[in-house]
C-alpha cells in the first residue's frame, strides 16, 4: 500500500531530531507496531523519505506530468452543449469551453455519446409510386422481347455539392446516446438557391463513358 503524505510525516516524527534520533530499522519496527494491519515499510523507504525532506523541506508528491484531469463541472458543460445543440461539432465545443478537442471526444466517449449521421431520403410526389410500377413493367416487357435491351441503355448519375451551407451528411452529426433515426427529405431536380457544383457521370453497361464537372450559379432575375 503506498504511503500518503500523512504517513510520511509520521515516519519523520519517528526518526526524531538531535540526540533522540532512531535508526531506520527501529523506525520500520515502530511503524509496524503502530500499524499491524498494514504492509511493513522498508528501510529504503524510510531513507528516501528522510532524504527528500532534507533536500526539499517537504514530503509531498511531485506534480504529475501531462495534462490535468477534466473535472466533473467541465464534463457536465460538454454534455449540456450536446443536449442544447445535438448538431454541435467537437471543434465548436472545444472552442466554446476552452478545452482540447481530444478532451471533448473523450468525454463524449465516456458517456457513450455517438455522432449519428443524417439519413437523406428522396422526396416523393404523390404520383411517383405509380410511375415506379409503370417503369418496372415497361423494362420487364422490353427485356423479354429483346435480351440485349438493357445493355444498350446509357445510365447516368449525378452528385450535387452545395457551396452555401446546405446539409452535407458527411459533416453533419447528431450527438446522442441512442440512434435518433434522424432523416431529412431532399429533392435534386427542383430549382435550388445558392451556388453549387454538380458532377454528372455516364455509364454504358460495364464501361465508364465520361464525367462532367458543372459549376451552377444561382439564377438572377432582371429588374
């Protein structure tokens, strides 16, 4: 069992001063008699305590290296930040509370908070369900009539990156202990406000045809 500061002071008092000083062996025996339920101290321990007192004038522990521990008040502030604004970032909480980003991450991990991503759901109109069924029936009929029909279709896909703070699921999070099943509807074909970049890619069977990079600026209405 390690000795605390009170134990070390007691050992110094047992050593004594002047003509009434005890030997290290006598100090070890006396300490054991006064604390029979504890592990006996060694003569090297007594010598180390006496030497430290003569050199430093005290027997306190030296300051620990590394960053200080985060107290409970700071931990509560971090948790309250997530409760008040579940979309906050580690960088934002770190800046507001003036603590390191790693400390914020460790606190979230300790209380089992997880940064959940938003799930983007394509917005559907009322007649979109019928259109899906009609499209499937159309494709099945033509594929039955011509086995090479699908191989002659040029498939395309697009990805839009907004430059005005629009929701980006890669850097938008929801801090919570349980999955909030956070979803948001979005539409890709409707006119959008703000500048954005759009990538359009064409695929024909197993071959990549080309990729277009388009910078789309907001529409300006003439006065």
